[in-house]
C-alpha cells in the first residue's frame, strides 16, 4: 500500500469539520485510504453503498440510516444514495461534533444536480487523484514548494533514464493497473475499467442514451489531450450534436476522467486566449485509448508531446494539492500565439511558468514563451522552468532553468 500525501490533510480536516467528502475517480484508492483513517479511530464503522443491501437500507430510511452513526462513519460511494445528503445535513445540524462522517464518492457532487444538496459550512471537499510519482517512489519532497523557494536551483545531475520516464507516463496512476506489468494484462485492466465506467457508472448517474458514442469521444480526446477546448470543432469531427457532446463531456468530467485547465486571466492589457485546455486525468488510460506503448512512441514520437504535457500537468496538480503554497494552476496563451504550457499563481500574485518538452536536449528558443511572460509580469514573475527528458539541472539566464522531468519525483536541491 502506497502512503498518500493527502492522508494528514484529511486527518486534519476530520479534527474540526463534521463531514469530509473524499472524491475522485474509481480505483484511485479512496476506499483504501478511508479504511486506513478509520483504523486510527477509537470508534467507527465502514459501510459501502456498492453493497445492494446497504444501499436499499439507505434508500428506504435515510434518516434512520444516518442516525445510527457512532464515532466516525465511513460511507463509501455516496453518490449511489443521494438522498443521504439531506439526512446527513439534518443530523450534523443537530450535532456539530467534528469527524462524524467521512464520505467517498466517484462522482463530483458539485457537477451533478441531483447531488447538489448543500452541506456548505459543514463539509470539506478533498479530491484524491491517482498515485503521484512522488508517492510511488516514496519521495516526501514537493517540487511546487521548491520552485517557490527563493533560493536558486543547484546545478546537479538527476538519476534519469528516458525510457523509464516514458514508462511512468504510460503507466499512469491507478494502483491496480500499476500492479500489472506493461502489456496485455494492464491493457485488459483498462479495458475492463472503461466497460464498467460506460455500462455502470454513466448509467447510474444519467439516463443518457447512445453510450456507444462515448468510446469514440474518449479516443478523440486521448489524441487531443492538453489541446484547447473547441466544442464546435469536436462536435463536427465526431458528428455529434453540440448539446449532446457537452452532456457527454460533463459526465466524463463528473466521473473524474476528464479535467479542464483554465486559461490565465490578467488585467495587464494583454489579449489572451480564454479557452481552457481539456485533459484526461490519467495518462495510463490515455495511452491505452491511443494504443500507445514504448515501441509505438519510438516510431511515432509526435504522440509523446501530448502525453508528456498531460502527465506533467497531472503531476503538478497532485503536488499543488498538498503544497503549502496552495497555488492555482492555469495555462497561458496570447492571441498573437505566445504561450506557456502551465502557469502556477500564488495568492500573492507570484507566478511560476512551466514549459514541457519531450526532448532530451534543451535550447535557448525553448524559453521563448517564458521570457515573454517574464517581460509581461515583471517582478511578479518568480521563476521559469522548462521540464525536459534530459538529466541536467541547468541555468538559462535570470530566473530561467532547465529541469529534468524527474524533478517531479526526485528531490531538487
């Protein structure tokens, strides 16, 4: 079992909040983490709403079901019994002791109207992603914290093997998939996962018709992950009405298969692209949908760019979730075409720009977008970094660094 960086944050939330909701895609480890937290409690109970008898009891008498809670009660897959939200709200309004309920959900309750009963002021929402590479490698350092550290990066050579890095990209972050070696067995896991997603989870959340179209949508999104979201163009490409496509994408986002990376919005007079980027959350699933493996990427290297950017964005998103800086993540693009793949903005306005390159070498022109961003922001620009698949940490001028992508999971001095 991998130690999760969010564990102390969830435990902390349970110390002062009546309800904590741990949400994320199926099979990212929510139930395992919830059970681990329950073991540290003097009193508590675990109930899975995946079990038909438990779900029926919750549906028949939600108030009585909730009233029996003693100590910390873990309710797994809460989206399967949405009527419990109202009962939990009434229960905690009567007794506001912290740490009463730990809920897990494989659907984003904020994006699903039938689960929208507000627990504002009573519930803390925490999203668990798939395993980060720093969790897999048992590295407790956080690159986001280090990048905001005012000290310059130290010139060094990190332990890096390009094929190993690509293997991490292809593996993704689902614990069970990573437990299988690359090849047929891992591919079969992803195929089963998709079948469960399409024929159970989507149907549980919506009476949507035409589920046969979803695999085509996912396949298209996999090869365009990290691209700007243009719904009209994708609707035409797929031959699907625009409103139907929006509904499909909403469901996939609610199930934590897709996510959007918003465009950075400034008040500096720049004409900026406002469209978000659309990304798959897991590059293992993305690679499966693309039919990409080490051999295919060797012969079709153009496929690696989108995979690498999606991978880095996902790793940075995971690090931000447990960083002491709590920065927000964006992309940056001006209408004339200047762009930076990822932009971190802290609450005080300090910005770190990140460019992603799949190549093992780095050149001065790779910093063009970062230099433009630095000129625009002035003192608010803290640091620019190009993440690449070479082994050296190298300076490229004031505030500019080339950093091996393995810095996401190896300590950077």
